[in-house]
């Protein structure tokens, strides 16, 4: 199993309940694919660097997880099929990034 982190941007016209439902949907997709979710952060509503689909803001969501490489393809297909997703990025983490993420999670727990 490799460790990955994914960030996706949801359209800003969603209500809080709709946004939470969308995040739960993708966490469910990961669980169905056999992924182990390590951490999750809601980065909130942020201004985009450039307009996407005539939107200048979006809700950012970050999920860190362990999964088999085949699961990434299915996850990204689910992102593409959902009209609430403006952009997404999934990255395989190397050992130094994993160590840094662990330290970051520990600092957040202490704070």
C-alpha cells in the first residue's frame, strides 16, 4: 500500500450540508476501494488563483490515505463524474513527505 494525499475543490454554491455530503461520498469511495483514511482537513472557502467555470472561490478539502495504486484511477473517475468538483489533485507521498505529514498531524492534535 502506498500513501497518498488528495485535495479537491468543491463549487462554492453548495450549502454546508451539501458540502459535507460530497466529502462523505468521496470518503465512502475510498473506503469501498479498501483505502485507509489517515487524516482529513477542511481548508474552507478560498479565493481561486483564476476563475474556474466562472467561479472565483471554492471549498478546499484535503484527505490523506493509504491505498493500492489501482484505487487512484477509480477515485479520480469519481471526481470527474461529480459536477460539484471544480479541480482535484492526488499525489503519492514519498518517505520524507510522510514523515512531515505525521509531524504536522501531531502538532495539530497538540494545538
